[in-house]
């Protein structure tokens, strides 16, 4: 079950990193965003038929947002759910890493 509280919680606050310099906060957020983006892309690729994967990868690499959106709409209509799941997963992993 999706942890909606964690989904909406500020990751900096959640990790107790409010005292970090802004540059480090920005770097952390950029890294988390990159990880989430890659995770979501991998999940979508699992849903796309083999004969369409290369087209999707090329569209993503070229920044062809229209074609990327078409593939997502067709093959990952639950995109928002996938995105939410990956955000929560990454936050949970980061929380575990900070606790260690």
C-alpha cells in the first residue's frame, strides 16, 4: 500500500537535513530526482512492447516529449501511480541510508 504521507512529505525535512547548506540540499534533490526519473523510465520500459522500446528510448533521449507522452498514455496509463510508487520507494531508501 502506498504511503501517502511519505509521498507528500518534504524529503529534506523527512531526513532531518534542514541544516545542510542550500547547495547540498539542491544536490540531494537533484540526485533524488534523477534516481526517480530513471526508475520510472525502467518501469515504463517494462510495459512497452519490444518492438516499440527503441522508439521510446530514442524519443526520451531526443527530448521528444510528445512522442514520450504518447507512449506513456498508451502503455502506462497508470503513470501517476508508477511515479508515486517510485517517489515513495526512493524516499524510503534514502531514509534507511540516513538512519544507518
